[in-house]
């Protein structure tokens, strides 16, 4: 019987990482964009300021406080997703070869398009007089938004916004990095939409090619009047539903890049592109760190007691947060009669003829504290028994302690094959 998922232990172990990732993503992205607006203010952004009013210090304080509170709610959801994933309820895969690059790109684009629709309709609903005060009031206190307003939501709004991610992940198998790319896209577009200055290159007349891409002016107008421009990333829902601000095209055209001044804007655009790349890279590093924390140090090959066989550990196909191990090599692959060894002690009669090579003898191990793996099932083909217990990684060795029916207990030490070979070689011939 697998040991129950230790919620509190997992909470203490994983939650701080998830929160620093969520809060860090917000602080880094909003901070970087504030920096670029400040650095290019005189040469570029002063002329692209959308409103004459400026945000007050109180506006900044409120936006940062509410956004960090939202990051906390996002982290609670993230932890919930981590638990659900460990239980096998969500299909988030890490192996890129499982579904290939086309699936990766298609599901990422589909997720963005679906969230854009989800946002448009939930956002419009939150503007209903009965819902507005509870759900959406805080966000609209920012009449002149700043990059720090990106996550400035009331608690109920934050819950509505974040609910999309687990809902989507429950329906569509997603690659771990596709979800990461999605959340990075979300924060970058949100920060740019609240920048207070027009961040996107715009032309003097409605662009046929890029008219569907929401500019900063688009969302800024929403903060100014709250009765139009509900869309998030793209403008098509506002167009289809007739909710686009009547002056939007004229307002955005006012920021068209003048050909004579192209040099300076180009420098600012280059800086924005580098910043997006930087935000993406730093976010990727944080993500990699978090992933490494939840990933196994026990992956790879292990030689069993007496070098009788080699077992390869890998993330389980059905629940990639857990580890499985299968026999990939045996010292004596054949029995006394010269026939390939089979699983002849297996309690299931039908499995007794299967070859031992390839048998998954370790299933669903979960790291419950650093270097300690519990739950799961350890199958011993020598006696056909399945054990539950604890695997500890200590000084580069795996110590396996398992009991079957709480009576038959065993301890084994497994070593890395290379370590055994190295020790043998160091003795010479
Ligand atoms: Zn907004
Ligand atoms: Zn709104």
C-alpha cells in the first residue's frame, strides 16, 4: 500500500519555491519594464505617454500590494496543481519526445487563444454592476495604470483569472515548458498593457496585418472609462461584440512612429526586445531551479546488490512527478538450462513467462524530503513479493528498506555501476 501523500511536508518543501517563482516573475517583469521606460523617457516615452495624469505613490503602493497578494493566490493554485499532478489528475509531461514540437506549439497557441476568450467573457461579467465591487474594484482603482498594476486584482478576481490554468491543464495534456511559456507570455503582455506609455510599434492607420494585436493604448482606454476594450491580448472579441472604444484607432494612431525619428524608437525597441528576452531567460532559470527541486537525483542506472542486475530509474510514464525503475541488464540473463530468465516467482500466473529484462520493479516513488523517497512499490523478482518502504540516497548509494505485509523486511544497498567499476579499477589487475 502506498504511503499517503504528506500534504504538510510537501507544502513546506515546495510552496516557498512556487511563491518565489510567482512573485519573482511579477517583480522582475514589472521592474524591468519600469526601468526601460525610465531609461528611454526623454528620448522616447515622454512623447508616448497615454494620459496627462500620472500615477501617485499611493497608486504604486496599492498596485504592488494587490499584485503580490495575487501572486500568493497563484502560488496556492500552483501548489494545488502540483498535488493534483502528483496524484495523476493532470497530464503535464516533461519529455519533449512524447508528443513532439508540433503538439507543443499547437497546444501553447490554443491555450493563449482560449485564455483570451475566457478573459474577455469573465472580465465583461465582472463589470456587471452586481459583481464589479466584489471582483474588479481594486483593478480599476488604477485610473492611470503602471507596469505594477499587472496583477492588481481583488482576491475573487485573482481566483477567476487563475482558475483557467488548472481547468485547461485538466483537459489538455501540456508540456511543462509550454505552461511556463504561457505564464511568461501572460505576465509580459499584462505588464506591457499597463505600462502607461504606448509600448508597441503602431502605424498611423489601422493596421491590416497587426490590427488584432492589443496595444497598451487599448487597455489604457479600458482603465479610463471601463465600458469598452475588455479584451486581453487580441482585439477580435471587442470587434465581434462591438465593445471596442470608438476613439481607439485615432488614439493609437497618434503614437505612430514618425519616419524622421526612427533611430531613437529603434533603440528603445531593441531594448524592449532584450528585456523581454531577459525576463524570459530569468524566468526560465527560476523555472529550471524549481523543476530541479522536484526532480529526482536518483534518475539513471543503479547496480543492485552484488551487481546482479542494473535498474534504470526514470519518471513514471503515468505520473511523471514520481519515479519508476526497470531492469535493463542482468549479470546472468539466462537460467541453468540456458533459457532467458523469466519472472517465474510472480504471484500472477500470467506474468510468469515474461522476460525479467524490462520488468518495472520500482513504481511511483515520491521524494518526500530531500534525498528520501517513500511510497511506491518495490517488486523483488527473487521471491515475487511487492514491498513498500523507503529509499534513501546517502553518500551516492541507494539504501532500500522495504517490508511486505509488514513482516518480510529487507534492506539492500544499490550503487552506481560506474562507482563499482571505478573501485574495481583502482585495485588494478
Ligand atoms: Zn488592467
Ligand atoms: Zn475592467
